[in-house]
C-alpha cells in the first residue's frame, strides 16, 4: 500500500471550479506549479492545480492541489489530498493519455500541459477537445511534433521556409561519417544525435588531418575525458569510439555532423498559440550566469519559426549566432524548458502569462505588451534540497 500526503491539504472534491493539469515534464514541473499557486493567490481565483508523474515525486506533488501517478510499469497511485489526506494505490493498465483524460474529465480540467509525452496525447486531440480540455502539446499535429523531434527533418523544413538554421548532414554509419568529414572538413565541426535532449551525445570535433579535419582546434587526447563538460573530442577518437561501439551496433543511433557555430547561444522561452507568439523571454549564459531579457534580433528568427511549425503552448527554442552574427535556429523543444522559472525574475512570468489566458483569467496576451514589461536581469541558479519520504512501492 502506498499512502501519500499532499502538503496543501486542499479538498479533492473541488469539481465545481476549473482546473489546470501539468503532466510529467522534463525538469520544470515543480517551478511551474509554484508559479500557478502564486497566480491563484494573485488573481483571487480558486482554480484547481493538478500534477502527475510516473514516479513518486513528493517534491513536485507538494505544489499541487491534487496529484496522480501516471501509468507506467508500476502501479498508478492517486495521491489526491482530502480532509484525511491519505489514499491507497490504484492499479491501471490504461495508456497514459487515457488515464489522464478520464481523470481530467472528472476534475473538470480546462487546460492540460502534457510535458514530455506530447505525441501520445496529440494523437487523441479530438477526444480532449470534445471533453472541453485545452490540450497543450507544443504543436497541433503528430506530424509537427515528430518533425520537431527529428532534428534533421526539422532543419530541412526550416530551409524550405527560409528560416535561418544551422546546416546538418545525417550519418548512420562510420562510412557515411568519413565521407562527410572528407567533404566538410574545411571548417570546425560538431556532432549530435538526430533525437535527444540535454545536449546528450553532443561533441565538438577537434582538428585531425587523418580524419579529414583541416580547420579547428587541436584537442588533447586526454582532454575530453578530463573536462567532459567542455564537450570536446579528437575527431579520430570519436570515429574509433563510434565505429567500435557495442551500443551503436545493437541500437543504431542516427547522428548529425554540423558546422560548429562560434557565436552566442540563446535559449528562448515562448508562450504561443497556433503558431502565434504571445509572449517570450530570451536568455543567454556566460559562465554560471543567465542573462534574461528580450533580444529583438533573436526574436526576428523565432517569430517566423513558431509560425512555420504551428507551435502551441509553452515551448523553448535554441539559437546560435554564426561567424557573421546571424542568429540561426538549432532546435525547438516542444515543452517548457528547465529554465522557464528564470522568467519570473524579469517581471514576466511566462507560466502565469500562458495559464492566466488559457484559464480565462486574462485577455489574450500581446507580444509587444509583454516585451515592454521585461526588465533585463542576471540570474544564477542554485541547488536546493527537500526531504522526501521513502516510497515503499519501488
């Protein structure tokens, strides 16, 4: 039996008011729930806040009025809190989207942000819309989400619509990689997987004439093992590792070879609706410091990008400037970024801006208005700890 307590102590019988649901995200769910709790106080509107996750995450659930364990290999646990604040586990073999839909209907959910499993929900958009639920998956079609997730297909579509984007050449084996290096080795290069998050699999390639690299830095053969956060590797060493990888042999990983762009990288948090940017905050990082503001030259690339892909909800975009200072798109993440909470320091909390509108608490945001409210600032993230109780079901 998995008994859990929700620290807010709110009744789970609040079905007469609208509710907002944040499903499992990548890394920002807790911060967004905290913003929604603040919005509830500021707006003096008692909407219900629901969170769900496939794992027992009390540090997330404590910021929700109700919380659910999403279906996975383990049991689904309903951790709603009522006067007794104690609930037993409930087993479900339903697909995640179906479980969420059924609970959302009961809770009169008005807005559902799907987080990391957007495609699963998007395939059933009509069912959510039919239940009166505003579904936010990052786009409005499975095809769009699949293209966004496939970085090569994404970049090809950007080229087709004249969106400034980084070049990329796909390789699926070492022979293709060597051929691409022979063709493009006249410039600094990098590699990354066709699909992936958190810079997993990204490496800058060092100059190596034998591997076809004529231009770039010469990396020490031990450097990439010692300074792993620098993401640098000798080209010949990457080829050897890739060619002899048991992991790649058993589960092929499509990769991209790309020119390494030398300019400033930006992350842009965007509230959008059906391809229209409603509000956005730009940020770039120097060392450990995040610089928060609104950079118009970056947004000149982001605004048409969001339109092309019909982005919908709260998404994040990465751009990087080339040698000439032209901002080029790297990718869209069809969900809120891990740093969306940084926007709270700018005077424009994007979580609140989006949900206040979708819940009917405010008029439709206008980008120009929100941009004027942004106060540029610098932010340093810090690590915090919370005490959690042991989950005896795992």
